[in-house]
């Protein structure tokens, strides 16, 4: 069973989001997503300063099997990309909710974050996917 | 006999199973007016004997003309060994196999090709080839849009002295993908791109600059200056090169202080016959930092579970069969057979052999230009160094002159008038290593007579 930390919010497309104390939202992919993709070999993180819409593809994670888009959970400005992933994409496999974070977004509208799936709803979505 | 495995009984059974009366009904959803209708205008098939006869007659009508036309496709000597090897059963397929790793020989050949192209262009990674030089330029521009992440504009600067066919194909392929190609003028005296023509783009968001070396006129560009200026302005640089010329010219990987970002071009000069314009092959190389944005297949060398070397398709995750509409390109095949010819050509000639071919081309073209510009009414258009082509200006329209030369068995060059009206009666000529001094004399004599006759009429 993959880990779904209770304090995070999720997208059906398997991104997680965490509201930080400075108001930014950190984004990564869930434990389930990294397991499904297998060993990651490359991560393309967005350039800081880029403006994104909620649901917009703004990063790419690539495994030996597939290259998948990462969607921003909220509209706003990219304030950081995880540069560590350039040399160590496997951080996502090892620590998807910690060192494997992908980007930070400064949201325009806080209500978008509140509307994301909570852990329970994401677990239900995962269950629905596998059955 | 049609190559369809189903018998009429099979077909009836399948139709009955899905409850459709006939095959025609399967196409019901296509509106009437969009249907091609009957194929009445297509003649019935010919037998092998008939088609062989027809093609021989047509080939005889072409005759064996003395050729002085280049303009993107070049008549080089092709050692007989090349096509003897290419047509061996082990190589004789136009495709990378679908179960690619089962064909280690094909993959090794492509890997050798890639190694040769990276070495020739001074870059770090090569793909397994593209359709031709023109589509390679279009793919390179689209790649630059993906790779230049600081640029948002998808504006690409394209010199007017880039092969006009490449410009047309770039517009056809990339024009509907939000890419805008802006044309840079050439210098009227040198036929080259000047540094000053980039001035007005300073401070603007431009994605990439295309530099063709030698350019369509055969003129050599100031590649170092142009590359550095473009990089300083945040553009990527795309080099479009003739592979033969790279044996004697600086490889694009060393242009300017950093080298270019993408190199592409037409592979035909490497052992592929002119053959009425195709099939040819395009090539593309790049730096490692952009390799994930490069379209097409890439063969890598690896080891198997027992540690033995082996070849495999690599970086496939961005390709069409995995990424669908988000693939880096919808070109996912390569020109396997022609790449085989190109690889054998380069292996047979070696670096020194290729340099001798290039040097002979430069020498023959200089002889040709000297012989033709001695004729009254013929002058060289540009004063810059060139590779193996040159623009001549005549004092009368080029079309009728070329027709009169053709009647004497000479293909006299490429009429630039339709693409470059500002150059007046301009003719692009080329002499490769296959033209002898006697050939050049024959052409000069014929052109003199044709112009005399036209002046007297």
C-alpha cells in the first residue's frame, strides 16, 4: 500500500500539495505515482517566474517507461524548482513527500488550495482506480 | 494478387458477426462529398516487363547530361562498394525494426552513424536521421522552441539565404505550430548575413537564429560572430550544414565561444544518388543538455545482464508511441537504408578522403567560376569566400540560356530568378569532384556560344 500522508492535499492526477507557512504551495508526486512510474531518470522542473494556471502542465517526470506531465494544483507564479532533481531524479522514488518535491508555487487564490482532495478523498480515488 | 490474407468467406463471416451487410457500410460515417469515389483516373497496372521498358525509355530521354547544378543536392562519386553492401539482405530495409533490439546489426550501424555525425559536427549527441534536410531544419526550429526555456516568443530568425525549399518546408511544418519565422536579408555585395542585420533584435525575445554554412549561394558566413551575437541575445543557434564541407570547415560545435546548440542538414552528399530528388536523409545533432528535446530515434550502447556490449533504442519516453500528441515530434521513423549508405560512405572515405573530396569541390568550382566569368556578359555576384557553389549574373534572362544549354546536353545551373528577383538574371552553379577540366571547358565554350547567339538574334 502506498503512503498518503494525512496533512497533504492531492490531485486526481497524483500530485500532492502542501501549504507552507510563507503562503506558497509545494508540489510533488505521490508515493503511488512514483511506484507506478518506476525508476525516474529525468525531471524537468519549471523556471522560477513562470505564471501557471491550475491544471496546467508545468513539469515533466521521465522514467524508463514513460514521460509524464506534472500539473500545477493552483494558479500562480512558480517561485522555485527543486534543482537537486537535476542530478538526482531518484530523490522522487526515495522520498516523494520530502527531498523529492518538484516545485513551489505562490498561489493567486487561496481557495483553490482548499478545494483540492484531502487524503481520504485521494485514497478513495486510488481505490476506485485499482478496481 | 493482393496481399490480403482474408478469403471472401472470412470477410463475410466477420461482417456477419458485427452485423454489417458489406464493407462499404463500414465507411458510412464519412460524408459522401469527402469520399474519393472511383479511381477511374488511375490507369490499370503494368507488368514488370512493361514498366521496365517504360522507365528505360524515359531514362534514355534524360540522356547523360553534364551536370553543373547543386542547390541542395550534389553529384558526388559514389564508390561501387556502398550500394553493393547496402543492398545485402542483412541491411536491406528502410526501417528501424519494431522489435528493435532483436536487430543488433542494424542498431550498431545506426550507432556508428551517430558517432560519425557527432564527430563531424563537433556535437555530443545525434539522432538516427530524419526524412531529409528540409524537414530536419523544421524539426530543429521546433526543437529550439522546446529547448530555449527562457524564450516565450517562438520567433525564429531565418536568413533569406537559407535554401528556399527549406524555408517553404519550415513554414509548412512549423507554421501551424505557433512558430513564426522572420526573414533576415543577405548583404548585396557578399551574399552573406551581416552582424548588423541582428541589431534590431537586441533586447527582444527571439528563440533561435538559423545559420546555413555554406549558405544557399555557396557563400561562407561569419559563423563565429553570428553565433556569439545570437547567444548574447538569449537565442539558441541552429546550424544548417553540408556534411562534405565539414571535412574542411570548422565544425558547428566550435563556432563562436560556445558552439551552436543544434546542427542539422541534408545527408544526400554522403553516398546517396541524386535520383530525381529523393529519397535522401536528414541528420541532426545537439549538445547533451538539449538531448531530451531532440526528435527521432536515438541508439545507445549499453551492456546486457552478462556485461556484454549491446545496442538499444534509448530516450524513447518522449516519442510518439509513448507520449502520443505530446511527443517531441511526430516523426518517429528514420531513413535506415540511406543512413546505411551514408555510414559506409564515411567509413570508406575516412576523414582524409572526405577532406580530399571537399578540397576538390572547392578547386573545381573556382576553375568553373574563373572560366565562366571570362565570358563577356557573365560576372560573379558576390565577393565573399565560398565552398563549392557560386552565383553568376548574366546580362540576359537565365531561363532561355539554360534551355539552350540543355539542348547541348548541359545542365547549366539553378535559376535563382523566381526566388531572388533582386539578384536580376542570377544563376547558381556548382562543380563537384566529378567535373573534370575538360567538362568545365565544354561548359564555358557552350555558354559563350549560347550568349553570342542570343546577342546576335
